[in-house]
């Protein structure tokens, strides 16, 4: 019995998260609905790919850079999605409430 390397498992999970987001965005009709399908890609797909890359390449300065980039994307992705959603809703004349400033 052959064992599947851990990087293949994490890369596969990243592919599944990205594929779910792509298929969902393609099937959604409204831009605001499409925006919801970015969440699995930014919060799950990118970290899974980063973990797979770190396992595959080993721990080094390059791996630290990969981890840093994945953390920035995973932590800033929801905020960027909210900002884009508010902007799209404001363009359509929807009541988005007052700014959280």
C-alpha cells in the first residue's frame, strides 16, 4: 500500500476549495452573489496551497515568505471582499448603511 504524501493531500484540498469557488462564481447570476464564492478560495484554498508548498520544499526562508503571503491573503481577503461588496451595492443604489469608519 502506497502512502499519499501530505503535500498532495493539502494541494488537493486547495484545488477542491478553488474549484468550488470557481464553479459557484460561474453559476451565480449577480455580481454580489459571485463575490461570496471568493471566500473559500481566500480562506481555505490559499492556506492549503501554502501548507503543501512548505511541506514539499521544506522549511527555509522561501517557505517563510510563502507562509507570510498566505497569512496576508487569508486575513485581508474577507476585508477586501466586504469593501468590494459595499462598493457594488452602493453603485446599484442599495442601502449599505453608514461607513464603519
